[in-house]
C-alpha cells in the first residue's frame, strides 16, 4: 500500500494506478501490461499523459538524485514505464 503523504498532492489521485501498474521488475511489469484489458491500458495512458508535467516535476526533481528512493517514487516511475510500453 502506497502512502499518500509520500506523493505530491497533485498526483495522489493516481495512487490506485501506481499500485496496479507500478511493478519495478521489468519482466513482471511487461506481463502485467500484456494481460491488462484495453480499457485499463487506455485509462493508464490517459492518466499518465494528463499528468505528465507533474510527473516530470516529481520524478526528475530532487528525489531523483537518490541514493534512496521511496516505494512511492519507484511505483510511480514504474507506472510511467508501463504506460510508455503499453
């Protein structure tokens, strides 16, 4: 379960998608994307596209320097990769 306190307020509505598609293992994520319904994929892609600037601000911001990454940061990064590969 992702913690909303670790996600920028403007992106918190995407937590359910990040929990569903935010799989950090590349192979498992690709399997998940392949098995998702066309409706789920369309919803994922639309949500990521609609929030692209806010995702950029967060995922390319100061937290990107690491060395530690929150579970939320990793899940949202993986969710974005899922949308890109779908």
